[in-house]
């Protein structure tokens, strides 16, 4: 239950929420470095948030050579859709 509370607090901050929405709307491969630029965040902060998202089953890291490609899981995509819907409702 504590983990659920922690992940809830992660998503009701702007940067993590926008990271998920940007991942959902990305066309093709996306990496942590490009995601950091898109949401105007440091690379290290983005990686820390992505690790929390991975532990919660929202994103996957697919290692390709030296790079890690980011993909949303079904659960991550569902959460991103809800966040985007809320954002568009405001």
C-alpha cells in the first residue's frame, strides 16, 4: 500500500506526468536524453523518475547497444491516456 501512495505522489507532479504523456505520443524510438529535453528537465532527474515508473510497471527499458529505448507498458499507456484526458479537460 505504501508503494501505491509513493507512485501516486510521483504522478501528480507536472514533469513526471508530462514524461508519460510525451512517451505515449512519441513517434518512434525515444530515449531518456530526448525525453529530458522535451520536458525541460535534467537527464539525471528523468532517469530517477523513469526508474520509479519501471518499478511500478509503467515503462520498460529496452537496451539497444549503449542506448536504452523507452516504451510504455499497457498500464503506463492507460495512465498516460487518463493524464492527457484530465489535462485536456482543464
